[in-house]
C-alpha cells in the first residue's frame, strides 16, 4: 500500500509541464522511486491516459540487460510514447553509459515530453555541470516526524502527548522501510543494511576508496560527533592517535564523498555580527536519527545533540539553508534562511537549569536585528516568550 508524501507531490504538481528535467535526489532508500509511483497514480486520477505515462526502471532485469547506453534508452523511450502529451519517468538513470547525453537528447528532441528521473547519489555531483539550465532538483529526505506518525496511522495533532512515539522516531529513524516494520530487531537490521550500503557502494565503490577501514572509522567519528565543531585536521589527528594513519587531505576528500552521498549534511559557521561565512570549523549532521543510533555507543549519550540533529534535518526538509551562528564568543545552534526570511534557533533538552537558560537565551538576545528568535526544548511550560525569544516544545514544532 502506497503512503502519500504530500510535501513532495505538491512540488511535482507545481513543476508539472515546466520546461525542465525534474531530477529527484536523496539518500538511498528514502522513497524516490515510490514518489514516482505516487505521482503516476495522481496523473491517472487526473485523467492522464496510461498510454501517455512511460515508466522505465533501469534497475529491473528487463532493462538492465537490454539498455546499455544513451542511444538504447532514447530509442526505448521514443518507442513507448503515446499520442499527445507524455510523462516519462526513469528510475536509476545512472545505470546506463552517457546518461547525461540521453537526457539532453530527450529534452531537446521530444517536445511533448515531461521528463522525470531518479538516480543514486552517484549522479548528483555531475548534474549541475552537465545539465546546467535544463533541470530542477526535488530533494527527498527520510520521513519527518509528522510523516512517521502518518505512516503508522497515528493522529499527528499538535498538543497531544507524543513522547513515546518521538523516542521511537529518534531511536529507529524515518526510513520508510524501517518505519513500516514492526519488530524492533528487524528495524535495526534494515537500518544497518541501508547504512552499510550507502558507505560501501555510494561512497566506497563509486569513488574507488582504497582504505575502507579508514572510511568506516571516519564515518563513525563524524556520526558520533554530529553537532560538534570539527575540522579535517582535528579529525585526522584523532584518527592517527587511534591507529588510523591518514592525511588531512584524505579526510577532507572522504568527508566530501559522504556529503555527496547524502549521508551527512554540512552546516558552515556564520558570523552574525560580521555577516560573513567563516571558512574553518564546520558542523556535520546525519541524514536520519536511526543511523545515528546505530553508530553511537549509547543511545542516550548527549540527548541535546540528538535533538539538535533532528532539528537541523527538519529545517533542511522545510527548505531552509542552515548554518551555525557565532555571536561574539557565544554560539547560536542554527541560522535558518529562506528567501528573505531568517530565524535563529537554539536547541536544548531543557531550560530548567538556570545556567543553561542564561546561555541559550542570552546568545539570542545579544543579536540586535529584528529576525525571529526561538528556543526549542522538550519542556512543557506556560511561558512562551522570554523578552521576545519564543519558547517552543520541539515535538510541537516538528508537528507544525
């Protein structure tokens, strides 16, 4: 049974018929192909004829052995087109040689074709160069907390006590296959398989990584330290001290490979007062909380950073650019920007401790501009404003 993902379907609806190739990106197993299934179902419900919807999965046995190159894919698509407007949806475009040439030829020659493709993250770094001006990206992430509840058939009303469900989400994550599995041990097995496949295939095989042990150690370090400020040098020194010989350049390259694979997301540091992006000491966040759980030695270690990771990925899901703010010697967890909007966020488990409250709210109050300022915590309190700083429960915010 297909579960709707309205956020992404709405993006596809708005782009329908636009003069661009729609490229659906995202980490492995986040639901890219299922999104095309949902979109095909919507087109059929809007009376688009079945003969005008062309679905080709280049991962299937039927096409994997017969379609080898751009010419073969071009001829296959052309032979399937019906009369009038056609919607062509191609899964796993990277499985053929010269996939860029195939897309450019179809885009140029087939005037009555609306073209949609998904591909593994191995194609993504090349798209911006080879399809410049011809594509628009729809970036898909694992399930949000709201989607997690909807997939499980739970009413997602704000204000309802969702603590148990939220703990499950943080522990096992939002990959659809994991969420739709009931048994906890099987959830862990599936999540572990996804993580290992991303690391081994989408990073290791694609980039022909020679030192797989170093790659694994680096991935574990970054995932375990998600939300901490790091540099290639500090990581390199740590790994060397623990018996993993490496160079700063190798570490930096491997990190780039993991961000290309959408396993990790970088948040650069931003000087709020100087209005400048700082060039050193970034933070990294993990695409899904379930992967973080797999790697962390103890799930409850530093619960605040687990919450911070969930907030970061939700901001990205909502279309914000995310950086880490520096205000003098203080830090603001997130500077979230979208179009002309900016919001500053602090994330903490609780404001009940006086020093924590002073630190988190004080950093926000020291910012003198008029943009929104929010503290997100697990607290339930009647106080919703501290001198202009909004105080919001994280679960309620995730369900907005």
